[in-house]
C-alpha cells in the first residue's frame, strides 16, 4: 500500500509539473499572439502620429484581465501610448528591449515590433501577471490531494477486508517459517486457519510436507556430519603432525642453504683475497731477484697473507664442525660456564680494567663445549669493541614463546630462557643487526679491530644447534645487547 501511494504521489507530482511547464509555454504563446494582433492594428496610429487612436487601441486590453501594463514606443524609442493611462512612466521600460516574450520574477513580459510592410514604425510592450497559472496549479494541487486521500482510503478499506482472509494466514505461515529458521527446529508445523481446500490450505500442506522432508534429511546429514567430523579430526591431527615435522625439516634445509651460500661467498672472496696477494707479491719478487730489500718485503707480505689464509681456513673448519650438532647433550649450569669464561679472560680484563657482572643464570640442556664457545665469543666481542673500561652485564629470565616475535613455524617450545649480554662498547647502527651474524661480515676495519669476522656467526650456529634464537639491539656509541633464547625443557 505504501508503495502504491508513493507511485501515485510521484505520478500526480509529475503531471502537475508537466502542466506547470505546459501552461507557461501556452501563456507565452497567447501573449505573443495578442502582441502581434495589437502591433498589426497599431500601424496606422503610429504612422499618422495619432496618440488618441493608440490609447484607445491599448484600452481594449481591459478584456485581458491578466495584462497589467502595456505601451507603444515610436520609432525613436519614446513612449507614444500606454495602458493603463495613469500608469507612471517609471514603471515601464525606458526604451524597447530585445524582441520576444520571457518570464521575469512573477511576470511574463516582452516586446513586439510594429512593422508596416518592411518599415519599422515602433515597438509594443506587454506585461502579464502569472495569476492564471497559479490558479490552475492550486486547482491541480487540490485535485491531487483529493485523489491521493481517496486512494489511500480505498486501499485501506480493501486491505482491511483482505487482511482477515489472505494476509493473516500468510503472516502466520511466515511467522512459522521464521521460527523454524531461527531455532532450526524442523518438527514445527504450520496450522490451517480457514477452509482446508483453498489455495492457502494447499500452500500450508506443501510447507508442512517440505518441513517433514527437511527434518528427515537433516537427521541423516547430522549423522553423516558427526562421522565426517570425527574423520576430519583424525586427519587434521595427522596433517598437523606432518606439517610440524615438515616445518622442522624445512627450517633445517633453509639454514643449510644459507650456510652453503656463505661458504660460496668465502670461497669466491675471502679465501681468494690472500691467494691473490701471494700470487702478486711472488711475481713481484721474481721480477726483482737482485733487490734483496724489496724481495724481503715481498716475502714478509706473502707470509702475512699466508697467515691470514690459514686463520680463515681454521675459522671455516670451526664453523663447519658446528654445522653437525653433537648429539651428546647434558645439563649445563650457565653460571659455571660464565665463571669459566671470566677465568679465561682474567688477564685481559685486568689489562683493560674490565668487569663481568652476572645475575643468576639457568641450567639448560645442551653441549657444554659449544655453550662455553658461545659465551667466550660474546665476551671476546665485547672486550674487543670497548673504547673505555669494559662492563659486561649478563642476566636471564623466562619468557613465553607467544610473547616473542618469531615465525609461527619456529614456535617449537612454549617457553624460552632469555640470556642477555649487555656491554658499553662502541656499538653500531641497528640497520646492521642482521649483518653481524653473517660469516666473515665485518662492520669495522681489521687494523683497529683485528679478527676473522666469524665469531658472531659461530654464536648464531651454536644457538641454532640448541633449537634457539639470537638477536641484537645496538646504538652507535652506546654499546650492544645480545639476546639469546634457549628452550625450557
């Protein structure tokens, strides 16, 4: 009913708008026709300069009750005659305007040329109000309102008569349908309210029959789903176990590939650098056999390059041995490990006026020699890059795996021991945090900070051999802090 009412209102409004514009065009055409007639009858008065005839001719506009002003201009553009006779000149255009009739504010006005054959004698001005159009619009609005009211009353009466017979049974059927949909109870049945043999009765029977079929099918589907869910649970469990095993294998494969890439880099760059120097200085020594001083210099450089190459090869061998984690593990007290490392660096700590400050550390399951090497390398790194009295703080705590920023595949344990090594050395910019753990990657020159560039790479390999992780936070000039995560077993 609401939709029909809206359509009816839109239709009546459209008709009213159409009549409005149609009447405007009709009024303009009518006024233009009147203008042409008066202009044709005014030629004699203008030609003979007879104002009396011109005023009498304009006085005939009294029959046109909506024309409120008119005047004739002579060929020089001066007012020759006007209507009504007593209208002030300042209410009329001072001079003729553009030919044609147009709407301005609440009036329709315009100019019609007065021409005798092809000779222009003057111009006619007509001005009409819009009251006729407003009267028609008011009439149309009243008729539209009456039609809409009558339509709504008729629709209301018809709907009230139909509601009891048709709408109520349909609403009852819809309510039953909503109840079934909401509660998923297919045992509910719709009740007939009137004659069992009419169309609504047949619809109710069909709806109840459909519910019976759905109830039967739903029972079968529920039973099948229960069996399927049990199979899915078993299969999902098997897949999860297989995915976990695959994730571990994939992680090991990625690490192995990374090691191969680093070894390839070493072979193509770091190990070849001393060889190039040995070859170059050997050739130079051969070219100057009589210059003993130059030859001795070349031999010293060859010896230095050979020592450099030997150190690199030794470091590569140490790193490669760590690639094969020792299966023998035991419980290791990290407190004893750090004490042993302090003893190893006792002389250097004394020389540099350094100290190692330790809090209580955990006992972990691991390989003692590798954990000792881990702590040794970290302490050595802190002492090497100290530009003032070294201070190394070692602390530990337990953290949940979910609180760590780790890839999902690496959440192999619920908790980890977090062991921190914090120093007050020269530090480095955080953008190089990943580079420091790469083999033979150095951030500083060998002259001021000697070494092979493999110490922290060994640390990372040792931690990975213990199913752990290592990362570093640093700021240039403010030291570095290494975080070691070992699983709680």
